[in-house]
C-alpha cells in the first residue's frame, strides 16, 4: 500500500472534485483499485474524508453558480434552484 500522505490526500480531494470515478482516481494516484475502494468503504479514513470533501466542495461551487444565475434571472437556473431548495427541505424532515 502506498503511504497516505498529505500530498496524496490533497490529490484525492482534487480529483474527486473533478468528478473522476473511484477507479480513475486510484489509477491516477497509483494506489491499487481494490485497496483504494477498501479505504473508501470506511467513513473514518482520511482517504474517505478527502474524497467526500472534494466532491462536496465542487458540488457547493456548482450550486452557488446555479443560485447566482437564478438571482440574475435565468429561468432554467431558477427552476433548478427551486428543486434544490425543495430537496433540502425534504431532507430536513
């Protein structure tokens, strides 16, 4: 197994944010796919946290863009923003 360093975690976060698949990230960072997927199956590992952080930060960036476009009058963005709001409210129940 490749040593899990801060550099490796930063790479995982970056590639997860670019929406590469788990298998693709494993290949890019040169960690055997099975080992990488095993690390992602445990939510307490730094690898899982870096992967999730990368995905969620990028999703947040995209959502912000959607809300910015909606605020500026984009009808498609407004429709999508309303769906995001409704989904968030459903999750809160």
